[in-house]
């Protein structure tokens, strides 16, 4: 029950942050050179100036900057993000259709990063100065040095073009979630296998830098925790080494990692914008690049708003998980 007041307070803070994000985006987009009406009517030479003004009025671009900001905030408050200039549909609907692909890629990248960095960081701390420690150091250096889009191109050339193990681009049908649904309903494993093959390379390219940071963080945390008195006492009692490491040391060492997972999820969301364009992944990152080139103001605003909401919710979830893992925070409150 102690989490409910905390959740409500964080929702209030998130609403205030989202308001600031919307205002900033509206102002920034209106300052970008280029008229969306001129772009829309570029292929229609017979359109008159009066018709252009009517279209500009429909898009809410005819008033002052302050008027446009107030109108946009009012629309966002009721869930109306406007109509996409390019698709002639609700911008929110267009973004929602793509957001599942981005969420799938982001969470797959984080899951892969944790599955690699957790054992690698623990082994590097347990065997300092040995082979595993050197391997972890090499992975950390490469992870922070190689940009995700460069790694994506390298993976694509080697594993897709030369070895032909994975597809070059695309999502592979409806994605991983629907592949799991098809498997559970008895429709076979092919949709799931296709989704995993398409997801493997972009998820690894996006996760590699997170693997590097988490490996270094877990290694340093484990080294400090293994020196603690309660760990020495657990060993003195004759507990198995596995129990000492997993039950006593690992849980405490995991707390700093949980703390930055929310920030890393935000990093993965921003990194997905680049990786999605490299692998032609049909998510909101690729849609954002297209919307910017089209000067589709309502669609850009909807993409930024949805991304901000996801980032805020992820951070709230991480803070709640942090309180569950570390009881000292609950007692302090």
C-alpha cells in the first residue's frame, strides 16, 4: 500500500513534465524553417493562395505562436493530437500503430543487455585479473566506443549479406508478441521464429552499449559488496559460495543497476530512432525521421508526446521497483 501514494505523486510530477515537453516541442517545431502547407501543395500547381490559407487555418498554423501553443496544449489535454498532414488521419492513431514495434525492440534490447551484462559483470568481479575480467574490459571498451548505427551496419553486412543467417531489414510479419500468440494458439512456430530472426540484429546493435555500461557497473558494485562484513560473515558460517554470491552479494550489487535502468531505457528509446532507420524497423523512430522530412507538425508532436509518456512511465516503474528491492528506502520514508 505504501506504493500507491508514491505512484500518485510521481504521476503528478509526470503530468507537469509532460506539459513542459509539449510546450517546448510546439515552440521548437514552429521555429523550424519550412512551411508544411507549401510542402503539401508542392505537387498541386493549380491550388490558389486562398485554398492554401484555408488549409493553413485547418492545421492551426494561421494564428500567433502563443495561440498555437495554447491550442496545442488544450488538444493534448483531451487526447487530441491533431490530424497527420501526410496520412490525413489522426496523428495519435498513426503513432499507436508504430509504437508497439518500438516498445518490442527497446525491451528486447534491454533484456538482451541484462542477460549478457549480469553474468559477465559478476564473473569479472569474482575473477579479477583473470581471463573473464579481461574479456569484460574489452567488451566495455568496444561498447562505449562503437556507435549503435555503425555496429548495426557491420552486423548487417556480416550476418545478413555474407552468412545469410538473419534478414537484412524489416520486422518479420506482425512481430514477436503476435508470434507468441500464434504459438500459444497452435498455429505453429514459424511466425515466432521469423520475428526472432528479424529482431536479433537490431536488438543486439541497440543493446551493446548498454551491455558495456552495465558490465562495468555490476563489476565495480560486486567488488565493493564482496568486501563487506556480512559477506565475510556468510562465508565464515560455511555457506556455499553460490549462496553467498547470489543471495547476499548480488542483490545488494544490483541496486545501482536498477537505479539507472530507467535512464538506460530512455537512452534505448532515443537510440532506437537511429537503429530503426538502419534496419528499416517500422517503429516510431523511423516514423519520426519521415515526419520531420515531411514537416508533419501534428505527427511530430504526437511522436514526442508518446515517447515522453513512455519514458516517464518507465522511470516511475523503476523507482517503484527500487523501493521493493531496497527496503531501507521504505523505512526511511
